[in-house]
C-alpha cells in the first residue's frame, strides 16, 4: 500500500514533468492510430501502465486482489497528480514561468472535455491503466510476452510511420501495404488490428516452436550447418550492398551518419573497450583527420590540392602520429584524471582550430570549403547513397582489424592492462608501448572517419568537433556493450540512428538520451549487447549463472 | 648513484620535461616581450586582475561542490554544472517579478537575499535528488558507470530546464545599487565585481569554517578519509553524503547568482563551460582538498584573465583573448602531468587516484 502510493507519486511527478517540458504536446501531433490515440497520450499511458506494473511487482503478498488493488491505487494517484496540474493550471497562469503550460496542453490532458469533466476522466484513465497493468501482471507469461511484442510493434509502427511509409512506397508491390496500414497521420484502425493479430500469431508461433527450430539447427551435421551460416552471411552482405538503393536518399543519409559513428565507435572501442583508457577527447582525432584532408585537398587554401586517395594515407599517418603525441603525456594517468585530461586536449584542439591565430592555415571560424569528393575510376562518391559504400568499406576494414587485434597478443595485453595495470606490468607487459599502440590505433580509425566525414560534407567547420561528439561516442560504446563489436553497431543505431529518424522531436532528443543513459546505467550497466566477460564482471555479486533473468537482447541490426 | 638515477628516467619523462620546459620558455619570453612593448598600462593590469579575481571566486565556489563530492564518493559529478545552472535560472523568475513590481529598486538588499535563497534552494534540491535517484544505487559500481550516469543526468537536467523555461537567453534585471564604480586609493573597481569578490569570500570562509569547526564537518571529513572506519565509529554515511551534496548545491546556487549578476544573462546551457573550468580548478588545487579548490579557482580565474594578454600578446599571436580557454585547459593538462596531486593536494594513494 505504502509502496503503491510512493510509486504512484513518482509516476505522477514524471507525467507532470513530461507535460511541462512540452513533450506531451509535441508528441500529440503524431497519431499512433489515426483519430484514436496520439503519441502524447500513448506516452502518458505507458508511464501509468509501467507504474501500475511496478506497484504490482513490488507488492509483498501474492494475493491477486492485493496486487490488483495496489496497481489500481498507484494508477489512481498518477491520474490524481496530473489532474492536480490541470486544476492548478486553470486557476493560475503557469505560462509566466513554464513556457509550455499552454491551453493546448490542458486540452490534451483533459481529453478536450473541460476542467471539471476532464479531472474525472483523468482519474478514471489513471485508475484504468493501473488496473490493466495489474491484470497484465497476473496473466500467464506467454500471454504477457505476446501482448508486449504485438502492442510494442503497433506503437513502433506508429512512431516510425514516416520511415516505413516511403520505404514501402519505393517497392511497387508493397505499396498496397501503405494504403491498408497507414493514413496521412497514424495507422488505420483495421491496420492496427490486423498488425496486432499478425504479430501476436507470429510471436505465439515463435514462442511455441522457436526452441525446437534452434535445436533442430544445432542437431544438423556440421557441413549443412556451415552452408546455412554462409548463406546467412551472404544474404546479409547482399542486403548491406543494396541498402541505399532500397531506402532512398533520406534514409541513406541517416545510414551514413550511423556508419560514421560506427567507425568512430570501433576506434574508441579499442581505447576504452579493449585497453580500458577512458578518452573523452576522442573528437580531437576526428577533427585532425578532417582537417588534414581539408588542408591537403581543398583548393581554397591552395597548399597541396591532392586527391582524396592521395591524401588518405597521409591522414592515417597523421592520426596515428597525433595519437602517440597526445597519448604520451597522459600515459601515467588513470581513470577520471585521464578522462579529464583527454577532454582538455579535445577542447584545446577545437579552440586552436577556431582561433584567428591559425586562421591562415586552418580557416578559423569559417572553416575550409570545396573539399573534393572521392573518385574510383569514373564513380564519384557524391551523395549519401554513394558515400555509403565508402563508409561500409571503412567499417568492414575496421571490423576486420579490430577482430584480428582482439585475438592477437597485443589485444590480450590491452585486456590485461584494462583489468589491472600493475599486475599486467608485473607480468612483463610494456605499459608504455601497449597504451600508446591503443591510442595510436584508435586515433588512426578516428582520422579515417574524419577524412570520410570531410569528403562527405565537402567542408569542415570547427563547430562540428565539439565535446558533445566525444561524449556521444563514449555513450555509443557503453550503451552498446563495451568491448564488443556488434554492441558498437547496435549502440550507434540506437543512439544515433533512432534520434535522426525522429528529427521532428529533436528538441527532446537529448532529454530522452540523458534519461536513457541514467536508466541504462542503473538497470543494465553492461549495455545492450555486452561482451561475455564484462557482463559476468558486472553481475558478480548477484551470484553466477543468473543469465536466465535477463536474456541477451535479440535486437535486429 | 648516477647510474641508479639514470635508470629511473624513462624516455617519456624526457619528452615530458622537454615539453614542459618549452612551454615555460614560451611563457617567460611572451611575458617579457609584452611588458617590453608596454601596450598595457598599470590600470589595464589592475582591471584584468580584478576581473580575474571575480571570475575566479565564482569558479572557486563551484569547484567546492566538485571537490567535496570527489572527496567523499571518488566520482566526478559531471552534472554539477547543471546544479549550478538551475539555481539562477529559476531565481531569474523571482528577480523578474521583483523588477517588474518595483520591489527590486525599493528594497534591493532584501530582494537580492531572496534571489540568493531561491537559487540556493533550487540548486540544493536538484543536487539532493540527483544523489538520491542517480548516484546512490551506484555506490559500489565500477568507476566508469557513475561517470556515464552523471553525463546522462547532465543532459537530462539541461533539457528539462530548457523544456521548463524555454531555450532563449534571459536577461537578468539590472540591480541599480550594483552599478557604477568605487575608488580605492586611485584604483577604480566596478561595484558588482567588488560585490562578487566579497560575497564569494564570505561564503567560502563560512563553508571552510563549517567543514573545519563543526561536528558535521568533522564527520564529513572522516567519511571522505575512510568510509568503513567512520561507519564503525557510528557516523551515518548516507546522511553525510547527502550533506555534502547539500553544501555543494548551496555553493553552486550562490555562485550561479553571482555569475548571473556579473554576466547579466542566464541560459539552459550556461553551466557547461564554468562547470568544466571549476572542475579544472578543483584539480589544480588538488582534488578532495577544500582550500585547494578555492586557491585553484582564483588562480585559474587570474590566469585566464591575465594570461592571454601577458603570455600570448608578446608572442605576436592575433586575437589572444580567443585562446583563454585553451590556456585554462593547457594548465589543466600541465598540472595533471607534472603535479597530479595539485597545488595543495596531498599524495594520493593508488586507490584514490
């Protein structure tokens, strides 16, 4: 009871926060199901449902009536707090302080029914969603999972409608799906119901038969198993190759951005993930790569005017060199000190590039323009659909190198340094060489990414290289799962790709990002797709062999 | 003897000394060249120093929060810059209300105190919530995790306040009694700078004596020395940590109002740069060390304000003032390399560093 009230209060505060920062309002512009429910309302319902579920889960006694009443109460309190906001808002003008407390917000919160009726509606809606969450908690596991997946996919389809609609439209026969599933804003009703049934049937089938299929695969003799795996890889490669043709211009642009972050992430993964050196100034090498290409190729400054491919080896050399140069001073530092010193380096590089002092060489605040595109024969890497292949090639190369390095003697030395520097040194690992090699390799990858970035944009500006990029990359690695290559890719898609797709909510992007980071660290610190060792390490105290509690995420990538 | 000495010097050390020596020579040469040309008169230098002192004492107040939290939890509270931002941003609405009703001009002292109180209360509230929600569950986690959490919390707070109050700059109302200048033995000081320096000095003295003299302060010091032992001595660790965050929040809130009075505007992103500078100051002074943070802050403020004209102008660098942040960060890196314990810091054991 006490727990339920507490959880309800937290939920209510969260909903008020979401309303006052304007998220509910902005999200209401997009309907999940046309004219039935908007994204803003979905957001509020999800919070209320989650709190109801939490209240049910935290109930000490297992009587179902007790559980139901607790989740009911917490839902009611969530509704109550929001209606309190509505009442206060109707009495006092909150807009003087909170810019987003507009009349539209109250209309949304009261379902356009005016304050008096709206308050009761709110209480009812809160209590209802609490009770639903309680029922959900009490239902069998199979039903819970099926419901979660199918409802989740409806919300997903609604949220990503702008992405799905043009993609379907590109494919002649699939265009019919559009008419059936989508209206101009939101899913159609029959589409939503159809999707729900389809996904439920499919997931039901998978939960029943999936295990059998997997064991069937494992029981096959090795030869056909390998053939199956190879076909899988071939299909993956084929999909990767035709992706930009299929997805169109905008999505290819998003892909290239994700690809650049994957490149950066893989580079930093060597420094942070393998060698355990937290580098918060990684953007410095990205900037050095970009600026080296710019200075070497751009006719605007007119020093060299090389082509992209002539410049590329020099860029990598420059990156490696700067990695050693900036790595040397920080060799003896550990942990937080290292993080802050590297952050300082990153800022120093940006400020130097921005300054008027180096303007004759680096262009100052106006940057450097007219960077030529890369050519292979007659093929120009002009737009995102062509640059994509350049980035893909870079990613594959870097993945290959990372994998080989990880299993090499050097990789093992890095991991030894990560686990315990002193022990590693006592075992005869040369700390200076090992650490410098980590910095140099990471910097080389980053410079490669920077070179592609410069050639993609055709110009470089100092403002593209602020400290947020470094922090973003660190977050990509950590969210994805430190030290793990697929994890980096998943992290880049989740943290860079998704926000790019939801551009119209750009204002709330970093808000969600921050909340997600905190939640992630509190609930799943090993990342979405962790490396086995790291995962075990973080869950040590909970006892071994608890892997069954949270199965590894099977995110499609 | 010489042989043993030789053995202990590694090539990295030599490289470091060379870099350090080169920078020292540059600073020396630049200063002499500047002074020789005589571009700046004594009054210029005096203005630079006063500005540096004012700015530095604000850094010092913020640095207090960083250094105390680091001392007790061994974590960089990256979100402290947002604790610093939210106070004056919230107090802006109080100040604006006072200004439009004329209360500010009638009773300037009372309104200033009110503004300070609101700002300090908001910052303290945010700091305590931050500790409770984001940091407390992570006490025993590996070190990277609280740092990432703090970065996440920093984004979250920034954009929460952006959502609350909007994304524009808000101009702080002008307080009439803080305008104009006062003259001391022929030197003119802008009034608000004098007020900033005086207020910061009073606050720092109060804080220092609180930590050194009172029982609570003693308990905090004990916890930051050794958590387990102080728990055995009957000190409530959680309470001490919360108290630390309260003190950090209060000083950040006060520093925020001083900052707003000095630069006359608030913005949701205003915390970032002062935050990093204050952290630099804390490291400069020796992290975990309260007088060190004060000294480091003032030193950093002075170097930032005097440095560009003194060191760089003489080297013939165009627009040296653009490079003041670079000077601050170079100082940070140099201190971390050559004296990682900071100016006043005691020797850190491996566990602490």
